[in-house]
C-alpha cells in the first residue's frame, strides 16, 4: 500500500457522535481535577505561607503511591467480571468518591502550623488520588476498546480531547476566583471553589458509566465451570503472578515505551512552567500586582484553551492525512515556537503581548492528548496479537501514571527551581533581577528542550496505518470480528 492510501472507516466501526460526547465528559472531569489540583496548590504557599519546597513535596509524594495503584487498578479493571461490565461499575463509584474527597481536601482551617497543613494535605491527597485512579483508569481503558478502526480511534480521541480542553478554558480563572473580593481570603475562596468543582465532577463523571457500553464486556466464558473451586490463597497467588507478568510485558513493549517517554517530556515540560508562568506574569510583567497578574494568567490560559479546540480539530484531520506520527511532529514543533516566544513577549512594557505565545503553545498538549491515546489503541491490538491478552486497563494505567508522574515531578521540580532562582514571596514586587531572569529562562526554555527530545523519541515509532490494519485483520481472523 502506498503512503498516500488510506483505509475507509466501515459504518459499523463508527461511534455515534453523541456517545463520543459522553465519553468526552470523562476527559472534562479528568482535566478539571488535574488543572485544579495543580493550579490551586499555590494557595498553600501564597495563602498559608508554606515554602515552595514543601508545596512541591506535597505535589510529588502521592504519585509514589500511584506507581502501584494505577497498574493495579488497570489489572482489576481488565479482569473484572460483572453484569455491568469491566469498567462501568468503577466509573460510577469513582466519580462520586473523587468529587466528595476533593471538596473535603480544600476545607483548610486558618491559624494552624506548617506541620498541620503539610500532614492534612498529604493525607487528603493520598485519598484523593486513590479515588481519582478508581475513576480515571477504567475510563481510559473503556476508550481504547470502543472502536477497532484506526481513524475512528483518532476521531474519538479528538472529540474527547475537545471536550476535555474546555476544562482548560475554565481552570485559568481558578486563581482569580480564589482571590475574588467575595471571599475573606484566598483560602476561603479555594474551599468554595472546591465545592463547585466537586459537585460538577460527580454529576458529569457518572455519565460515561450510564450511557456507554463495552465491546469486551465479559470474559467469564473462558472459565471451565466444572473446574474445582480455588482456595483464597491460590487465587491471590495466581492473580499476583498474572498482575506482575502483565505489568512487565506492558513495560517491555517498545512502541508503548516511546509513547510514554514522549508524553512524559511534553506534559512534564508544560506543567512545570504552568506554575512558573503565573509567577513570571505576576512578579515580572506586573511587578507583584497579584490581582492584575492573575487576570492576565486567566486571559492567556483562556486563549490557549480556545486555540486548543481549533488545534484538536486540525490535528485530528492532519493525522488522517499524513499519519499520527508526523502529525505529532507538526503539533509539538509549533508549540516549541510558542515557548521560545515567551522570552520576548512576557514583558512589562506591553502586558498584552503575553497573549501572543498562547495559541502556539496550545499545539503541545492539544496534539499530544489527541494523538497519544489513539496510538495506544493501536499498541493494545499489537500486544494482543503477540500475547493473546487484552490489557487496555494495564496500558491505560501505566500511560496515565506517566502523565501524573510528570505532573508531580513538574510540581516538585518547579518548587525546587523556584527556590533556586532566589524568589522570595516576602519581597513582593521587589524580586532581585537575578531571580526574575532565572524564572523567565526556566519558563521558556525547559518546555522547549523537553519537546525537542520528545520529537526525537517518536521518530522511530513503527505502528503505521498499514500495520494497524494488518494487525486488526489477524485478530479478527483469530477471534472473530469486533
């Protein structure tokens, strides 16, 4: 087949648009929670006085637990047998649990010690991320199995990323909401904001569980009904062996590792400067005026999110024309131009120039989370062809753990870098020139360099449209169509 030839999507492989939208609600929930936990944590520093290093530690420590709970939840989801399917029960329960825990996490009393805030938030974060995993891992896995078609997968992920990106149109204003004069202080503002977010998460999060159906609902037919009953110890041992075997096989699959590396770099680079960007705008562009600076943080974030909607449509179309790998090169390359422009456009001489890099930076995450999930769908099929097992949950959990690990590393690293620059919140708008210069340098150059390395990692990714089509044909011949 020539590089310009494409396979048409069969009618039976298409997902009705309204169901794509329903699946996209899960992305909105995921992105809202991720943006909120990353953006609101600044209150611990600016509102309660915790050092940036402690705040960074609080962002990073819960991710150590995710290293186990995410793959474990993926395994549980892959191997669950129920009348409601493998994924949907966890989606329903997880949405309710994570919404409630998020609300409680931000009800922070004033006048306590640094030690109190640290341990309160650490314990709450551990519970929050556990509930987050119970919801997010089955949701991701469900998307990987909704269609077997190479291009319909990209369209599905384009729609869900479009819906999810709406969260980033709202989240840039979280800081402004917390600082609103309606509240006595930013800590009280964070508490009320958490209530709004938590209720929205519960209402929208249960929708995929209610309205979507699974292609691989039940594997119980593979069991021998005449087999002797298994003891509890034997069942635990068998499942432990199965879990670790599947975990290692997943990690050894080279195309998947390339996707993980690229995702870690692009996402990590973006999240690390998400916090830095706020400091640069407030303390450099606006000389320490938090209220005006927060407004422009919101303007820039809103423009980036709106631009991201157009980028998602463009990248989805581009991937069906030049392939997913080349579309990634284009989207990531454009975002690198945006990051570099921050050095010149973030200036107190004309604050409105802050908006210029935003549409270009939008190409980074908008392209990443349209293309990577679609590419992982193809990876799961290739893995099934080799291993005779479907591990959407395991692949999804490890991939999204990498995303969350990137977020925690970015928060932790960002806190350390902020300390290293010499930034001192007590100085307000009188930060030293050296601190300002270092903040600006890290803000622009770190995501630029990370994105360049990500392009290099994907250059050798080998699953093309033709190969994906051949794999699907082989799978359907072996197990029947579907």
